[in-house]
C-alpha cells in the first residue's frame, strides 16, 4: 500500500487532492499518512511519517517543491531511500518542458483522477535524482532557500540568508553563520553558480555574503628576518564579526565593485 504525504500551502488544494485520492483508492492501494502546508514542514513530516510518495505543489512561500525534492535526495541512503516525488503544478507548458526532459512526473492543476492514478502507478520508479532536479531548478530560474548538512546522523537545514561566508577547506566547505559553523561536501564552485547574486568571491577558497560586508581594510605586510617588508593586502570587514577575511589581489577589483551601492 502506498503511503502518501500531501504538500500544498493552500488547504483547499490539499482537500481536493485528498478527495481525488479517495476515488483513486479503488484502482491503487493507498493511504494518506499526512499533510504539510509548506516545504520545511514537509521535510519534517517525511522524517516522521516515512511516506512512499510525496505529492507536492511547486510554488510555496517558504520553500519550492523542487527544493523539497532536492533536500529529500540529499538525505537519502541505502537503508532509507527517499520517497518518490510527484510535482503538482500550475506552471505553463514552457516550464513543464523541463520536467519532460528530465523524466520527472508532474500533475497539472486542476488535477484529474485519471492522471493521478497514472502517476501513482509509476510512483515507485520515481526516486529523486539530484542532477536532474538541479537541472530543472536551473532551467526554471529557481535556487534553494536552505542548504542541507549532516551532523551526528541528523540532517539540518541552514537558511542561505543566515550564511555570512563559505570557505573551502580540504574536502569540505565551511558554512559560517552568525552563531555557528557547519560543513558541507558541496563544492564552492557549485555554490557560487547557484548563489552568485547573494555572494561575492573574495579568494579562490572563499565566498562572502554581500549583505554581510561592512567594509575593507588595508593590512600592512609583515617584515621577515632580513628586514624585508612583505606586500600588504586587503581584508573584508564583516558586520558583527571581529574575524577579517583576506582578499586576493586577483579578486580585489571585483570585490570592491560588488560592494558599491547600486
């Protein structure tokens, strides 16, 4: 029996889907195990309820359905695979082409009972695939509002708006917020590609949130044993932080330009 979670920020839409699923029960063995009014609540519900299928709206205020699927994919393991995800959408045909190309299933609002039965029949084959979901997100011009990180066996959501800087160190990237640090295996390059409008690269190994930049300071070079002065460099001053991050000579012109008011 398929265990189904309904995700939509509009109660009437959830009620309509639930009614349709009741009609579909004569064709597909199913049960609705829960509902969620947004993406963040949906992720918590998946952990608690362990559904086989998530029927999710795409456009929601806190987190898009595409982002929900990406986080589910990141949390998946051999012991606990991600649920199948079927998107419920009112997007136009141009946007839906992205789903067709990536072979991801979707239901177009208003949802028909026949189409819903067909989606559920193939749901077990619809496991989230991060590269496909990333491609769909890029084609539709959407980016994540949160990053998923694993800590002590738990998956934690880090709001992107809370990130002060991202710094590559060995095989990990450190995510620094105002209160603590997290580690992710996502590359600095991929994060820059997705969030380039929010962050500026100050060094080959560091991105800083534009809104966190307070100013810049010139640091004099140190003097070596022979009395030779090393070349000085610029550092970024961060709001509410004493830590100063070095800016590479190569990135200085772009950093200075990015900090200028529009």
